[in-house]
C-alpha cells in the first residue's frame, strides 16, 4: 500500500522538463542524421511526390458508350446466302458495362411445340416404354418425358419428350468460326470522365481529333495511341491470343482505359492510355466448360397460326470496358513530349483498310463509378502532411536516446548527465533553516 502511495505521490507532485545534452559521438551523430534523412526521404519522396500529399483528391464519375461496325457474308446449306450486319451479331442490343459480338453459333430452325425423341445418351436410350419415366426431366434434358420409347433413327430408340421440336443438337461446333470475318470488325469506345469537386471534365476523343481523322484511324499503340476505334482482331492479338481460336468457343476480353491526371498542370496532359487482356481463364490442362456462350430464340407465326421459333446457341466475345487510373506527376520534358505526340493526331490520313462499312449501328450506354481519382493543390492537406512529417522527426531523437541510455558502454555516465533531480526550493530552504 505504501508503495502505491509513493508512486501516486511521485506522479502527482513531480514535474519533468527536457534537458539538452550535447554528446560528441560519431556513432550516435551519424545514426541520428541517418534516421532523419530516412524520415525526410519518406515524407518528401513518398508522401509528397508519389502520393501527392499536397493535393485534395476527388473520385471520378465516368460514362462509356460503344459503337460496333462491320459487315460480312456467309453461304451455308442451312441458311443459304446471308449478309450479317451489326443488328445480327451484337446481342443483346444494350448491355451494361460490356458489349457482346457473336462469332460462332449452332442454329436449330423451325422448332414447334410438340412431341419428339430426345437426343441419345446413356440416360435417354431405351428399348421399351418401361425404360422411360413419364414426367421426368433431367438437368440436361430438352423437355418433359412422356413415358414412351420412340425411334430416334433407324437403329436407335430414345425416350420421347414434350418440347420444342426438333430438339437442339449442339454436339458439333462449327470450325472455323461461323463469323470468322469478325476479326476485321471495329469498335468505337467513347469515354467521358468528370470530377465534380474540381468541375473538370474530359473525354477520350481529344479536342484536336478531327472528323476526318476519326473516320479513317484505327488504334495502334505506336502510330495512333489516342485513336478510340479498335479493330477486334488487334484487341485479342494485343492480349497475346489468337482471334480465330477464341472466336470458336468465345471468351471475355477487357479493354482498360487508364487516365493519369494531375489537375495542377494543363488539361492537355490529362490523356487516356489503353491496354487489353483476356479475362476468362484459358488453361489448356484444365479446360472444362471453356469460352462464353448462351442461347436465344427468334419467334414467328406460321400462316396456319402455329408458333415457330429459331433457336440459336451463340458463341462470341464479350468486351468489358474498364476505366481506372491514378494521379501521376509528369515532369516538364515528359509533359512536352506527350503534348507534342497528342498534337500530331490532327493529321489527315487515308481510309483504313480495316474500317468496314455498315448500314446499322449499335450503341451501348452505361454509367458507373470507377476507382479513379484526380488531385489538385490544397493548403489544408499540405499543412497536415507537413506537420505529420515534422512530428516524425522526433522518432530519430527517441531512437538515439534508447541506444545511448540503454545500449552503449557509457550509458550510466550519459544518464547522469541527462537526468538531474531537483528538490522543491521552498522545502529545501525550510530544511536548512531547521538545521
């Protein structure tokens, strides 16, 4: 109890004030300066230069619209001679955050509601009605079993189903892809960004891009890095894949738009850059259920009033447009180089051989927030980070004190010089008078 009272009395009735002691030691002095330099490097290099600690940031509001162009022709025994334009191969007409272009398909024509034999497999092949369960429907069944065993062809019997007949047979996929010419189709991507706090807006069609240039250019990372029109084959090729291989079973491609904007500099240096990558996993050793496909139907009525449909299992490539970026500082030489490169876009070029004509256009509108920020100088975050940096410099003193007073050989000598105990003046004077 007495010990606790002594500790409490010491806490309440004692006061300590810093005392400056100059220690002439090369080791301690170099260590102190080294720690201070590391802290300064962190504050200046990381906080202010890399993280732009002197700027106030704002998140972007972004919108993207897309337009596909291209026409091709096919001539098959099933469909005959047929021209395909944008309205035929862009499915659905509008889709959020992405655009799907059909490149391959399995088509089942003239289906009607009725009774027909199921496709033969180990669960549907039968010898008599006893092998078929009425009302049953498997996961991969095309309809509801009637309980009858009927001829599928001259030698094989299968269970009959109530379904859209004839049932679809997707065991044979067209190779090469049905619309292999889609490799030369083009895609126009229009991206608008807006920072509400700074009232700053920009779009990827730069101010110096003319109508003549836009009608003839095709994106190229070297010669036309700011052209917003992309050839589909080039997109897949830039991601390291073959368009013709991907077109057979389909897949998912990402078009990444990266904005690097420092609003303390001229807006002409806020420029987009494009990159491409395949988003669906393509592992040759583990290639179960590859690609991307779905089914849709086109319905019509016969002269007799019966309802018919054409079922299409569509394989294709879905293009996801992803907008992202970070605040980056461009030094004057690099900024001038980028500005010069951008100004070169206004040249007049001849028609691109990859730009195909089309009489139908496809528009896909979507708006979405992105992980994209821009910054602009503000005194408040600047002073906060300066104050935090000055406070961090105290770490050097604390670290050196720990080493001097607890680790060095002369630590007791340094403690004696550092700490001095002084009694209260009035108490000391009263004691002398009593003596």
